[in-house]
C-alpha cells in the first residue's frame, strides 16, 4: 500500500484503530482514541486452572467494544465481520487492501513468529496493510517492533486460532470513508465529544456491575491476591509473571491508566479546560500506584512472599479507592458539560 504510513502505539487495539483511521484521512492520537472509546475498566475472568494460574485480570473493556465506541463518537462507520474460513478471510482482506483500506485483524499471538510469548492469547489486534501469497505486512505495538513483515502462513494460523483468551477466528475490522468534517476540522469534532465520553466512562466505572466488572472486580482481585501464596502450585513463577504481563502487555492496569491520563491531558489542552487538566494530574498518582503494585509482584517472593502479597492487596485496595474518588469527581462536571463544546 504505497500511501500507507505506520502509526505507532502501545496498545494493540488502539494502535490498529489509529492506523485504520489515519489511512482513511482522520489523524489523531492513540490516547484520544482510548478515551473516546471509553477504554478504561477492570475485568475479572476466572482462571481455567485455578491451582496453576491466576484469574485473567484486564484493565480495559471488551475487545472491539473500544473501537465501536470511538467510531460512534467520531461518526465513523466501523465494519466488524467474521469470515467463515481462512480462505475467505484472506480473500476478503486482499480485496479490502486493494480498495485502500487498512484491515484490523484479531489474532492469537502464539502463532506470530516475531512474538516471544509461547502462550495462547487470542484477543490481540494487528493493522494489516499488505498481503500476498508469501508475506503479510502489519503494524503491531511499539513493544513488538511496530511495522512488521511475517509469513502469510503465520498470519493465517494466528487469525484462525480458536485457542486462548477470547478467540474470534477470522474476525476483521475496517472503517468506511470518514465524515468530511472529521477530516477537515477534527479539533471541533473532538471538543464536542470529549465530555460525553468522560461522562459515559465515569458512569460505568462508578456503577455496580457485579463482581466481574469495574471497581468491584478490582476489590475482588485485591481480596484474593494475598492467598496466592497458598493457592498457587508454583507462586514463585506465576506471581512475577502476572507483574510482567501487567507491565508489558498493559492488561492489568498501569499502561491503560497511563493512556487515560494522557487522554485527559490532551482533552484539557484541546478544550483549554483546567478541570480536565487537574483530573489528569490526579490520574498520574493512580498510574504510579499501579506501577508500585507491579514492582511488588515482579519482586516476589523476596524475603517474605506472604508479606509482599499482603502489601500488593493493600495497594490494589488503595487504587480502587482512588479510582472510585476520581471517577465520582469526574462525573460531576461531565454530567453538566456532556454534549456542550468546551
């Protein structure tokens, strides 16, 4: 694709969405897409083998929902379709690429030859911008090297996988032509949508959605962390692995909290709004607390593993309290300002 310019990012789905929109004529930051997509959350998914693994603890909303939310806010039509088989998936991708689209694809990282992970995780996204019989050209996260070329067979296997967390075999996304106003006056569109996205996010984060979602899920995780010392068969391997996954994959919280802080910072600048800027500063403290929890996990077992996990549990409870206060605070001005350009 001769006109394609890779757009870099730290999270797979927002990186993919950023590349799709940029190719269609709408350039914006990854953090803005994450905020407009109402991406921040905390979710608790039971471990398939509780004695050998911890629960899957994610710091964002469900895969593809972020893209739907962001595109809805921007007035962009997002197409999310699932091909019936690998051959159809490849044919459809080639047709979309030939028509000028960048294609978002859902993949299992186990089958990507440039990934070092040997675990199945099928909720990963790539921006596909070139494909022939032998090679696929994609954009992954900065951690994975950004623009990559891999064997087409590797991509086919990764797209077809029904293993791992939240598989979506042969799922693909693309955006139609963006609205003219978004291409010519993106600042105005963003200013009109920022407070509404903040309101919707704050409402969801302060709602009681049961023990699997949001801050109740984070408190549930905090209540169980201290027991990992006894409940896991190999805590000395599993616990630091959770810390590394949270840090480098961003799934647990720190990277997503960083993206949301950057969204609030950019939103405050675009809207010239000191209230948003102040909340961004407060979110920086939440991000630092997540980093502290990760440090304690990766340092496990240390001299006293039980005490370390108790400290992690206390830190996660403190994070839950801080996020509760922040989103309750955000909800007050957002409820008044949503829908009004700043």
